C-alpha cells in the first residue's frame, strides 16, 4: 500500500473525472489524501479519500488578480495562487510521508509541490493535452501586443517562487500545464487534436465516467419512448435566462420533449411560463438523462462533451469560455455535431440546427465511431493501471 497526495483545484470539470480514479486506487489498497476546496469535500470523502481543503475564495481572488485579458496574465494568476496552495498544503501534511503525487494539469501548483516534496509526479489532465511546442505556439499567437509589464510581472513572480520555495520555473508552459513524467489524459487519441504528437509518457485512458454520487428526485420513466433533447450549460456559466427563454421559443409545441438544466443559481420563477413539452430543473442527473437523449445542446465543457459522445448522442455546442471553443471545434471537426455562437444565436437558428443534426445520418455515424473509441478505452480502470505501472 502506498500513500498518495492528490492535489486538485475546485471545479466540477477538474474534480469529477478523478472520482472514479480515486475510488479505484483505494479499492486496490492505496491511501489517498486529496486536496480540493470545501465544496467538494463530501463528494470526495465518499470515495474513501482523506479530504483536506484549501481556501477556495482566497484561491479565486489570487488567480483573478493576475488579470483576464491575456493568457500570460492567467499564468501570472496561477503563480499568484502559489502562496495560497503551497503554504496551506505544506502546513497540513507536515511530518507525513507520501510515496507519489498526482496533481491537476492546470490548478494547484502541482509541479512545484512535486519538486518541493521531491515526489514522483503524475499529471491529471482533464482537458486536451498540450505539448510544450503546441503551447508555446499558442502563447506566441496570443501574445501579440502584450504590454511589457505583464512579462515583467511573470519574471517577478517566478523569482518570488524561487526565493520562497526553492523552485525554478523555466517557462509559462510549466505553470499552465504542470508537465510530469506521466500524464493521464481523460480522452482518447482519436478525440485529442493532433493525438499522434504525444509520446508514451501521455496515457490516453478515455473518459473517466463514474456516478456523480449525488442523488436527486428525477422521474426517468417520463423520458421513455420520447424524442428527447437535453439542454445544459454546465455548472459555472449557466446564468443565462435569455438563452433558456430562446430555447422555449425554439422548441415550444415541437415534436420534441426537452429536458433543460438551469443550474442552482437560476430560479424557475425567473423563466416565466414553461412550455408543456419542457421539463426544467435546477439539477439534472446528466449521465442518466443522456441514456434517453437524441440530441445534447451543451456549453462544450470536457466532461459534458465526453459524456454525450460516450452515450452516442450528437451535440450542438455553444461554447461559453475557457477551452470550450477548442472542444466545440473538435466536435465539429470529427463530424459529431455543430458549433453555434451564443452572441448571435436566434431561436430559428437553434431549431434549424437541431433538426439538421437529428435528421442527418453523417452526424450519427461520426458519433458512433467516437463512441466506440470511448467505450473501448479503459477510463478510470486504465488510469489506475497506468499509475500502478508507473509507481512500480
């Protein structure tokens, strides 16, 4: 039995794929100490892990204080979280022994902690993977006309990390992607853009889909035999009353039954009259609903995209932020759905897009191909296999 230090940030998209992995590691005898924010304590404790927390509010405040206009500002924001994460983790594990560390690819200063603690490191990558070459190229493309003070801030922060924690940061790539000797990527090479560019230190294990461990009253029998459209903008950027009303207009009195998840922050009363063919909830058991779904209208987060395709559902992707435009582009690229823009979207456009995707055989064929690649992959079982092989 080995002791595992698992460092993650505080978002659904980064935590959910690790649930099955942690359960699997524990079932095979590992002891897992899992750092995240308080919101995810209960969810991760149900896996059997020992959960410790970092201050989520301080983390977000530090991250955002780096700036939001340029990628390098977000990288500076991640460096600014070092004081929140590193000092908190080191304080809470003082005097304890760990055999290896698994860290998120984007949040939590994972690479730095691995160096400070001198532990074998595994990178948990919940979005598309990036090589240093592809990242540097993207940074260069996005770096036109970056104010010089943002570069100065990057150098100031890397010096601070070196002086305070004894860690040398060689490049923005190290901060943003937390490279490690082994990277677990929760997709397949077939879905990963330029999948052939990654060497054998990247293990594409496919979607890590496990039960959400959240029970909710939802009558699934009401969905049987229906031509079902499922609409969800995920758990973060979902306060979109105008969009929800646009969906009402698009599909009111249609032959479709529409299940719509509006998130915890939107009140049902804000939506006005709900059409009879709509089932609208603050929370929907997404994995269960997808088993009945003919079309998924999604924001294109990696989890939702994976889950839709895993259950053979074509997608209409309306990206909101972060890596979602890239994911939407890849869905369109493989022919498994189409991408729409929220800013210019009309009810008519949405309805026509839905009819097109539902009635065009090429979408279903492409989805069947990627579904097969997902279902053949090992998910969290394979992730655990790769981790055990790495740790020896």
